[in-house]
């Protein structure tokens, strides 16, 4: 479809789509990415509601996942991101406080949230912007 801008996967365990607004907050610099989260039962989409660039930190779901697997990149203010089901991501990284995002997420039965905190020995991805 020409008008389709994102594809949501919410069908696992009879899920449904939810629409929320999440607020991004500035993190102390330099940012050390020590946590990632993933949603194994549904995809997520983040659409910025401000005209301010932001940063995305994510990684595919691979065996023996470590901080060095995280990819970090800048996103223009007119772009959203759509995370596939079971993809690892860092919570919102914004350039200013109160940077709201329209978020399409999965609702329904089943456990759809897991997080990993990296130990000091595992290291962290570091971001300076």
C-alpha cells in the first residue's frame, strides 16, 4: 500500500496495538549504554512529536548479546523508527527534555518486556553528542 508507513507485528498471543505518548529526557553526558530492553511479542514504533533530532541505540537478538553489539545512530526529526519484534533497544535518547514521541506498542496477554543490564566486566557502549 502506498500510504502504509509502518508495519506492526502484534499478533503473538492475541496481542493488539496500543497508542501512547512517551517523554524522552536528556541523560548526563557522556551517555553510557548499560541497559537494553526488548519486546519479544510485538514490534514498536516511535514517531517524534518535536522537530528535534534524537539518537537510537539498538541491536539484533543474537546469542551471547553484549554491549559491543549495540549500534548507535542519529535520527532526523522528521523520521520515526519501527523496531521489529524481539529487537534490543535502549530507552529514548533525546537532545532536549520533554521530547515526546507517539508510540505504537503491543498490548494483550503474555510477557512482552525483558531488559539486560550490562555488568562492569561486560562493558558499555558510550555515546557522546
